C-alpha cells in the first residue's frame, strides 16, 4: 500500500481541480514520483504550475504555523532543467529560480510568509547549476565573464562589476542590458558607465538586436539616472528619440517596446507628445496578442490581450472586449510566472451588469473572481446584486 489510497487520490484530484493549493502540490508530487498513480511528468508539471500560481503559496508546518514554501516553483524549474514533462529550457528554469531568490530578498507585501532557509539554499545551488549548464552551451564572447559575475555578485560586488563590464565590452548582450538597468536604478556604477553602456547598446542595435533598441528607448526616456549611487539629470533625456527607438524595437518584434508604446498612445503620455490614439495602440498590441505561448513571453502576451480588451471597451465594442479579456485569462499550462488576474473577472462582470444588462452572466464572472483569489471587489459587487 502506498502513501495514499485510490480514494484519497480521487479526493485529492477533486480538491486540486477546485483550486486548493496544498492539494495541487500533493497531487503534483504523486505524479512526479509515481506515488499511487502512474508516473506522469507532464501531469506533475501541470499541477506544480497550478500550485505555484497562487498569490499566497503557503502550507502549514508540523507545528501548525503557516510558512511560505514555493516548492512548486522550484520543482517546475527542476523539470525544465531535466526536460521532464516539458522540453528542456535552461534559460527559463534559471529565470524561475531567480524569481524565487529575488522574492526572498525583497520586503514585498504579497510575500507575507518567509521562504525557509533550506529551500532558499537549495534554490541558490540549483540556480548556479542552471547557469553553469547555460555557460557550457554558450560560446559567445563575454559569456564566461557574465556567468562569473552572476556568481560573484553577492560576495564581492566590486569584482563582480568588473566582470560585468568586461563581458559587456566584449559585446555580450545580457551583460550590456544588465548594465543599462543598473544605470537606471540605484547603482553604484561610476565614471562613464552610462555613456559606455549607451555606446554598447548602440553597437548591439546596429547589429540588429531588437532588445537593444528597446533598452535604448528606456535610456532616452528617463529624466534621471544614477551615477555612483546618486540620482542625477539624464543628459540624453529625449522623448522623441525614445519613442523612435521603441518603435524600431516593436517593428523588430520586441513585445516590451510594443506594450510601452501602446500604453503611451492609450494614455496620451509625454512619450508620444500627448497624442491619444487608440487605433495605433491597437496596431501595436495585436501582433503580440496573437502570438503562441512561449516561456519568457507569456506575461506580455496576456497583457496585450487585456490591453486590447481595454481599447475595445473604451470604443463601446463590449462583446469583442469580453472575448479579448477572456483570452487574457487563458493561461499556459507550463508557466508558473503568470497568474490568473481576477480583476479581469471583475471587469467582465461589470460589462455584463452595467452595459449589456445580463445579470446572470455578471454573477457568473464575479463568482469566478471570488473562487480564484477571493477578489474583494467581486465579492462586494455580488453582494450588491443580491
């Protein structure tokens, strides 16, 4: 007799399908290790991802206290490293692991329960393993310096930054773009780091990098930057140039740039000279919204679909808006970094209630929002109807 009887497995499956986080994780473990069910890595990944998507992924410890244990994200990353249940994808696995590490380091309101030290240490080791495997497969100039930088950043920042600059100077794109981020956010980089980074991004853009154009857009759009930890005016600040770079990046398929410009045209922001143009925003979002799901792009695909819903709703095309919003709730089964947005349920419910006068449909969508994460606005709207 295994750990769970067949009746318990069926009960576990039922609760998992109802969205109970702890049961989803236990079911994933059963499929991963073949406990009382036929071993099925694909089903294991599916349920690890479902468990990881909860805003508060926690369980009760043996002494009865609640603790944050994002084992589900960790195990999804392991599956991507090993190629079990999903195609091997070291870069995406590294991204998942890095997400866990960053979340443990930030004092974020939506991470109320700390990650236990054992899991965090295990995550750090697995992250280094994934990065090392990536290095073995990456023969581009600057790759070795970049991965050494990532391993040294915690123990010796000065040495790490020298490695990062060395990697960037050899044209390694990840290093160049990381330097750009450090110039934008409170970095201790001094000297001519910003100017050098700008030059390196320009070289990458000249070689056809869509991401480089997007980063250049960000560098020109910032009114202030950091030098040696101090915020100073950006001498290159120029919205016109920023918009031109974002446009070039979007034309080359960069989804971040497309979303940035679409938001600007939707709001009529300074980036596009105060021009509100819903049609232009729609043109930018459509190609992204139509993409097939792909790890690393999924969040932007879902944002684009939601953005199209906003545009159509503003234009009074409520039926098409609902279709776009519904597509924004169709999540990829294999990505733990995207989450069900119950606020969209609230928006759809309000369209049915206030614009289409279909109370039954409104109630249905408000209930969806409540069932997924207890959305308080959906709950209030439902109480108001009754």
